[in-house]
């Protein structure tokens, strides 16, 4: 049995990171993720770790780059505008094949946008976290507990792949308080042989670089492509009441939470509806969506807390016009609410295919 | 009778630098001092972008290639998690004084316990000789074809003087590599900076005035004279900060 | 006594320029990269001061002693 605590989502992320072995954090203040650096500023020194408040998001992610090169489990967090500034560093992490964890507690965008919660960074997270055409695994937990579970395993994936891992949440999930069960502190291994650490007894020259000669770079990119394909085995998804569903909501994070409520309400009214909730956004749960029984399913409903919907294209690629795809969302920091979601879904169902 | 043996921290092959480039001399000096201090296996060269990146193929000790201007940030991540290592960044003037200005000033201000080796050749060598923050007034570059005009491009930035306004740095010094005397002083300064770091004292900064025969469009020997007449009068060599000496 | 490694030389001329005894000169032979490298043209007057080694960007000039601290 783990230790139960009542925590904010952001604090739960921070504590889970420490228990997962994170020993270096660098970050820059930005709402709504501030509880993560604030918590780690006192918590990391308690376990022999290091917290640095960087002069910018750019410098913070490059501090993480340095720590990760030494084989230290390292993390940074931010929100939309700050993630854009980290894009360069995330690309360098991928190029130098360095494991690290980046958390985005997202808010309304584009630009400075708003400080209120939004899911406006799906495309950035899943398609282009930086220049150069690379991917990171993207996890999208929908509760403080699931965030703990994701963070606890995040470095295992990152080190397995020698690639950064990205966690996409939003200001709601970062700031709601929930009971979480915390796992025990992980025992840390020696720094890996590829790292620049000498604490593992390495006695040969070590070097890590984000630049390569052309044939080597081509080879590494091809290998990365194979790695992305292998992630199909790592897909995490929740299927809720899909067995007889005629309508399937696809939603992640906070939108999935609101959608689950809607499913329960509509089921009580006799509507055959379910929820397909990607927990990994990249890899996207393609087969779960592709292999639905489209002789039964009458419509797919994409619910996101952003406008226009960003996940829609990924959904449509799997639905392949076998039924209409509807979308509903709020944006700019305006939150999804139960009534609005219910009303929209009922509208889609009543409107039928004309509404597609 | 003097002796000299090339260090084994640089490749047993010609560097990637152009003939007469004092970048390669700077790299060699740093490698000599690290060997002299017996730190070959303990040092980490944080290699930035620009001609300094030629070190990626030349440096034989542990190194980390980093993003343009971000070496002081990445060095912070290295040194804070591995304080026993001898960590230094190797940066040019575009890297350090333009794109990386926030990183260098902030690392210096935090008093990070690593050493910055700053090679100032007053131009962007790798990209073909554009205006740098350190380009001298009137100096021609590919983006100031009539010479640097302060009315549109400002004045050359003096990094030692700028960093010397901060409290935390322990040692700040500038040396010119265009004479045997300057080279010997630089070698002593680099050694002092590394000794400060090994003693855990804090941030140390070594600016090395270098040249760029290719982009200045001069013979190597002419660049040395140009430095005497133009560079050194503006960027005055000297020890700007030596905390240990102040205490004494 | 100076030992010149022709392979490393890029013919910048610094060693010749700064030699206090003018015992070095650029030779007439090219190395395999096409650079004329220096020769010790007046070995009798070399005082082994190591100025040439000090100013050589490439470390192409060594003055081996009886075993310096950089050995190894």
C-alpha cells in the first residue's frame, strides 16, 4: 500500500517525479504550473537533488540537457508560451538522445493567450515539439492519481528509448486537489554508460552531441522512425462503455473527465454512448478507434477544451468516413461545463448525419 | 631550456581551424592547462555553436555539444549534479555576447562554479563573417559592408567589464593571444581560473582576444598587427576581478 | 631542441615571426595538405626557448625534454 495524500495535481506531479528518481529540475515561473517548481525547490534538496530557477524557459531546458547528459533523471515544466521557448531544447534532447521529462500544464493560446486552462497544445505536443521532425511519447493523464502513475514511469520510457518524454495536462488538472496514493521512492541505478558521468567507473572518452555527419544523421533518423513505430505497443487508452455504444466520445485529459460525466448522464437517459480516452496521445490509440464496429457506431464526437478541435485529424484518419465525426469545445481559457457538453452531444444525436 | 609537449586532450591531427586561427591556439592552451592540473579524465568541455564547434572533432576528453548560446545553462546542469568535475564552456563572441547573453550573465550572477573560456574574434566566423556584438567600429563584415556604424549597429560589447558589475564572479580576465607574452599570461590565467573552480570558489571567466584571418580577409601575420592597433586598445587586456587577490 | 611535426603545420608563419634568434624559416617542401612548413635552418643558434611552440596554434612544434609533466 502506498502513502495517501490530498494534493494539488501540480504537487502530485512533483512528488511523483521525486519518487521516480528525478534529481534535477530547472524551470521558469509561468501560470498555471507554478506549484511544480515551488514544490521541488524545497523537496529536491531533501533527497540530495538540485533545483535551479532558470533565467528563462530556454535556459531551463538547456540546464536539463546538461543534467540529463550526466545520466541524472531531470525534468522541466512550463505552460504553452514557455513550451514554445523550450522547443529548441527539446529538439536538442531528441538529437542528442537524452532522456528527460517535460511537463506542459497548458493554458489558453495562441500567444500569451490567457492564464486559464485550455487544451490548445495538442498539435504542438504530438506533431512538432521542435524543429527537425522528431517525436516524444506524449502522456495525457486525466487525474492527479493518473499523473502520479505516469510520472512514476516516465523516466523508464525515456531511458529505454534515450528520448524525451512529454506530459500534457492543463491548468484544471494541475490545480484541482485530489486524493492520491503515492508509490515508494525508486532505487536509483548507476548513471548509464552512455552518459558523461564517471561515477559508473567509465574510463574512456565520453561525448554527446546534437550534430552529426550527414550519413550518421540519416541513419539515426531512420532508427528514430523505427522507434516511433515500436511505440504502438506502449499505447495506453481507457475504453468506457464502448461495448454497445452507438456514439463514441473521443476526449483526453480534463475534457475526458467532463465527457465521462456526460456518458453517465446520457446512459441514465437511455443513450448508448461511450468514451474512448487516449492516455497516450503519441502513440495515438489508432487501432482502438479504427477497429470500432462501425455497423453499430453512428457517430464519433471529439470533445476538446480548445477551438478548433486539434485531435480531429488523428481521429478522422482512423474513422475513414465510416461515420460522421462531430466536434465540440470551448477555448481561450473558457472551461467545458457539463450542461454545454450534454447539450452539444444531444444536438449531434438529434441532428444525425446532417450535422456531420 | 624550455620543454613543450602537445597534450593528448586534442586530436593527434590538424584542427579544423583555418591557418593562423587563434581559436586552435586557445583550445590547445586549455588542453595544456588541464593536463598540467592532472584533470584529463575529470574535465568536461561544454562545446557551443560557431567555430568553437570545431572542437567536437578535435577534443579528446569528455564533452557535451550544446545549443547556440546555451552553454552556461547546460554547464549549470552538469556542474550542479556533478560538482567534482572540472567543467568549462568554450564559446565565441556571437554565441556568448549575442544569442547567449542571458545565459552568461545569469550563470555569472548565480556564481556557478565553472569556467567560461570566451574566444572573442569580433565576428561570426563559421557563418561567413557577419557583424558580432564585439565587432569594432568601422570593422567590415558581410552584414556591415561599409564597416560597423554605431548609429545603426551600436558599439562593441565589452564582456569582462559587463560581468565585472556582478557580485558573484571570482575571477574575470582578458588576454590577447597575438604575442608570446599574451599567450603565456593567458595560460597562467586559465590555470588560475581552473584552480579557483577546483577549490570550489565559484564563477571564473577568461576572455581570449583572437583573430579571424579568413573573414577579416588578412594574412595570419597581418591579423596580429591589426589586433595590436585596433582590438587591444578597445578590449583592454588585464585581470578585472580576482577575489583571492582582493582578500590579500 | 625544437621538433617540428609537418603534418600539423598550416604555414601561418607565427613561429618564424616570433623566434627571437631567427633560427626558423618556412621551407620549400609542402606537407600532404599543401602547406609549406618551417625548418630549423640555423640549429646551432636555437636556444630552446619554446617561443615557437608557444605561438603555434596547432601544437606542431614540440621541445621534448627528459620527460615533461604532459607526458602520457
